[in-house]
């Protein structure tokens, strides 16, 4: 049975049981109003209440829920009429008479019982299809779905009343066969790759790039790239001496004899002789390698200076450990950092890179005051015959570095060394 709330006129479901004397207290779900219907239901029979409410609804043009509320003294008849809009009321002979509202005749019993109006029945369409849709959507038994369709039971009550089902297995089905095509495709690609590698001739593989044992010099490895005519287009290695030697070995124009290297603005100029003529190659710095050529056009050299002497002051003398000097500059060419494997090499490289040229003469290395194991001061004489010094520190990876890599390397005046100070002479 349903009644209407006197406060908000919302429908409130009342569960009644014949022959019980328990208290009946209901709450409105919309406004939370509480109603105690125990005394009213004790003096009124539920069957008589339903019949009286049906007659009151017909005569007063109110719905069945409002009529029940009037009989239970929850609201007056005037309040019921004000809160409910006039609607088509249930009728005993509505199935037999022609009315303007067409609905499924299966709703006739629900309309006669006052659970539905003809308009509500028309809106629900076919009773069987409407009930089956509720059963599928909310997993209800068909009997309860028909009760909800006839408005004899609220949908929420039907959902709560259904029996719990067993545990649903949510684990997805394992499909082993779905990975089989990918395994077959991967195996086919692997077989094709092995067949291509076995059928490729060594001559074809060497046209694009060669890495021969003849290019392996000392502890370093040099990579030589040649074009289709066998002419070297690029040579790269870890030190400029190995790059020059590898180029001379890979050249096809004639017998090339490496002569030496000369410092040139942070890079190196590699010198070699061909048929008695001196030629020069520019070996530039590229990340951690020394490179000559652009890997596109054949490497071309320029005529060198004929009076070049390998024992000159700017000649590069590589040590047995293949020392590598790293020089960092900004876009203006200013030296920001110089690093090498020992502080003496750092001082020599710094003096060679200065704008004063030959006027910058390296003199000695001094320990810091107080003495530190990872700090040395490189002392040199500039063009004005004054003593200057730069700080050379040992990095965590073992190399010695002058400068921070941000601004110009700081130079400070240096006096004469104190007696007993740790001093190492340095000269070109």
C-alpha cells in the first residue's frame, strides 16, 4: 500500500501484514517526515481501507495514494486536492467502454485495483515487453518484474527482495591461441634476417663502411668511412694522432707518410707527406671523438707549410698513454675550460690557447696553501713579463681541469714561490 506525504506529497510505501499488532512507522524518502500508522491500522481493516480509498478516489478525482492518506487522517481532502493534479481515476468499466486513452489491456487489473492510471498504463506500452525489460536490466524474476510493471511493488523493493546469486567469475578467459600468430611472424622475420646476412657478400658490406684491423692503432680504435669508390669520407677516433695515421693508411691516391700534429684554435692540424709534398688536414672535435671529413664528400687536404719542423714549439708530442686534451669555448671563442690527464698538460694547453701566443710561457706548478692533494696552481709568464697563475683542480673522475665552463678562466697575479713549497718545473 502507498500513501502520500502531507508535507511534500511524495508517495510513501507502507508494508502491511494481516493479523499483526506491531507498530507501523514509515518515513518519507523525500523530506524525511515520520508517520506512525499503528493506531490507524488497528481500527481499520486493510481490505476495507483499499476499497474505501478506491471509491474516494473516484468521487473526489484524486489518486489512490492521496485517498489512503485522507482515510488514515494524514491529510485532509482539501490538502489532497491541492497537492494532486486532476487525473484520470480508475474505473470498474474502463475496459468495456471506449475512452480516449489507449493502453495495453493487460494493465486492466492494475488499473481496476488503483495501482495505475490509464495514462500511466499508456506510457508503459506493452506490459509483457516492459516487464521483460525490467527483468533483464535489473536481473529480476519475471513475477517481480510484472509486479513492478503493474506498480504493485516499487522497483527498489523488488531489487532488495531478490535472492542473492552465486559468485560471478570475473576472471577473463585465457586465450593462448591469440599469441600464436605473433610468434609465427617473429620467427619468420628472424629467418629472413639470418638468410639475408648469410647471402650478403663481404664486398657489398664494405662499400658503405669498413672497420679493419689496420685502423686499430695502439689502445684506441679508429673508424673509417669510405664511399663506393673506396675513397675515405670520414675518419674518427679517440685521439688526433690515430685519426691521422688511419687516414694515411686508408688513402688510395698514393703512399702517405704522417709527419705530425700542430695545435690550431682548440683543434689540430694533421700534417702528412705525399710524394715529398706536405699536406695539412683539419681534425676537429666532435663530442668525445676527433673527426676529419663530413662522411659525404671525399676528404680533401690543403698544401702545408714547407718549413714546418716537427720539433717546433707548437708541435704536438703525444705521450705513450695517448693523452687527450679537451678545450671548451663559447660562441666568441673564449676558452672556458681545459682538461687533461695531468696538471702540467693543462698548463701547457692553456698557454698555447692564449691570445698572447708565444709570449705566454709556462713555468711551474705549485701546491696550494695549505697544501691540498687535488689542487695545483699553474704559473706562467705573460707578454708583459709578469707572473700569473691559474687554479687547476682534480675532478672526481681523475682528470685535471682549469676553469668552471661558464666564464673566462680566472687569472691571478703570482709572486715568487716560498722556500720549501712544492714546485714542479714545466716547460714546452
